[in-house]
C-alpha cells in the first residue's frame, strides 16, 4: 500500500541510466532547447521510450510538468563528460529521491529495505519497482 504522505503520484525513474545519458549526449552538441518534447530526443528512440524518458525527466525534476527545462538539467548537460558530472548526478538523485530514502542509512540498508521504501513511499511495484531501484 502506498504511504498516505505521497504527494506526487509519478513513479520513480524506470528507464535505464544509459537512456538518460544518451539523451544528454544527443542534446549537448545541439544545444538544450527550452522545452523537452519528443522532437528534442533522439529519433531512434521509440514512442514508448520517449514517453518513459519524459516521465523520468519530470520525476528527476529536470523538467517541469510542461516539459520546460529546469536549471539542474542545464547543469547536467553542461557538466557531462567533465569532472563535475558526478556532483551533478548526485544533486539530481538527492533532489529526486530524498523523500523516498529519507532516514534510511544507505550504507547499511539491505536491498529489501530499499525495495520497501520504493514500494511504500513511491508506489512502485513489479517491474517498475525493480527498474526504479536499479536506476537509483
């Protein structure tokens, strides 16, 4: 059952991390448009994957609900391939997953404890749960 405090019904990211980095690699040389829609993504991505990527970008707070680019996405694109990339990814995960993993000692938590958090705090189940935890 989903925690009553879940304010946002969006599911955590369940696309592969390589899909996110592939998107960044695609937009970096072209310049980041102010709004991310399907046409801003690699045309080789299928319609379903583009939809999942847009959902991931919203959950990660890289775009708002209208697809408008947020400062963190700009930072990720700017730092991709540099020494600052890790810090940008850390800022992204801390911001997006903070409510889910809050109070959980990640260095000693079991996979079961992490799965439980994703299920109760984010409503992820089944394959979405598995893929979301893997992305995190």
